């Protein structure tokens, strides 16, 4: 059966590594991720956004994840990414998810606490764990476009009260990561506020921290896309050494979506350049799925450090 993230986070915290939380939208993505995790013997979080639920439908996604479970004996958690309100969280809790995120980060501190606590009370009564968020990331967060100027780092002074009064099981923070494939301006030196992470870690001993917007935007896939008719100039992600450093600290969950999208698109574009006459989806989705698998293996072993755990 699906597991919650409780045990995996405890082991990740103690072991100085992080669990990959990969966004899934269709069968090929689920398969590519699962095959990689199986070969690397790594625990997994498969996460679904509101947009993914709208695109693929709840039942298709939960059954795809069920199939992934049957294909491996790894611990797998199914998580709602960026739940916007109580209703979507309840719907996922009732519908078989083992973890939900309630993203109240754009509300006032007080309203965020109130909303998060309501979700936690319901989730915990059903054995489901909850991720909350404090601070705002820059970039595209679901349908809301938070401009870089409005991005605000998590205030360490708020974390103890937030965690204590809501009862959340993990906390997403903003330390300079952002959603999407354009995380820094060209010429800008990528930077994360490790000082904030450190202070949060000191204030919340042994408490699992989550990093959103943590794709590396791996140049290999961007180059393949651009060489094959794409146009992703100046795509820049979070350097891998920074993610490794965060994983050694309190960060137990690292969210990855953009890197999957880039790998999949690279596989498809490359295939069509070589075979403009192909029109069987199995032909172009096979190399696309293989790139997802290759990418996820790389993450598990070289960035997250959760292989063999
Ligand atoms: O946080 C955003 C994730 O990458 C999900 O994106 O809402 O387009 O599915 P989405
Ligand atoms: P990326 O866009 O960096 O992959 O972030 C994904 C994410 O945070 C999903 O919640
Ligand atoms: Zn996110």
C-alpha cells in the first residue's frame, strides 16, 4: 500500500539525504520515474497538482500510481501539490492520497494558520500527513504568477508558531528557489539563502523542510530542445551542489517538475527531427520516457542521495 512521508522523512533527516517529489501527469511520466526508482531502490513521492488532476483526472492518476506500487516494493507516497483550499485537500484525502500540501502562503500569517490547521485536523483524523508553506516563491506557482519582486523569503521568526499551532508534518520554505525553467536572470549568480535555512533548522530541530522550485534545468535537455526546433533561451535552474547541500541539512523533500517536462520534451523533439514521418505515439514517447528515467536516476543518485535507502 501507499505510505505516508513520516518514516521516509525521519530516515532522510537522520541520513542527510532528501526524497525526490516528482510531479506526475500521465502514464509515461509515472513509468519513467518508477523504473528509475526501482533500479536505484529509492523511496518515492509522486505528487499531483490541481492542474494535473484537471488534465488526467483523479481516478486515472491514483490508478497509475497504484500500478506503480504493484510494479515495485518501494515505499511510495501520493501527495497533493499546492492544495489551494480545504475542499481540494479533503477530496484528495478521501480519494486515497497519503499526503497533501495546503498552500496558504499567499494568505496573512493568521489566515494561513487557520486554514492549515483545519486541513491538518481533517487529514490526521484519516492518517494523512500535511505539508504547509510559509514565505512566497517567485515564478509561476500554479495559476498565480508571483513576480520576483513580490517573492518574500520565509521569516524564521514565524516558523515555530506556525508549526506548533497548525500541527503540520513538514514545512515548505522560500529561500530563493522558484517554479519553472527561468529561475534566475541571465548573468545573475544563482543564490539560495542558506542562512535562513540554517536558522529555521535551529528553531525546528528534527523537523522536515521542503524545497519547491528545485529543478536544476539540466543543460543537456535544454540543448536538445533548442537544437531540435525549440526556443528556451536563458533557461536557468538551481545548481546541483546547492541542492546537495540543502539535502544534507533539514531539507527532506525536493520538488521536481520542470526537469521532467524538459526531459520529456527533449525526447519528443529529438525523435521528430530524426523521424519526421512518425506519427505513432509509442514511437516518440518511448525515447521521451527513457529520458525521464535517465534524469530521475541522475537525481536519485547524484542530487538527492536517496538511492539504496
Ligand atoms: O508548482 C507547480 C508544479 O510545477 C505544478 O505545475 O500546476 O502546471 O501542474 P502545474
Ligand atoms: P520546478 O518548477 O523547479 O520543477 O518546481 C516544481 C515544484 O515546486 C512543484 O511543486
Ligand atoms: Zn511547488
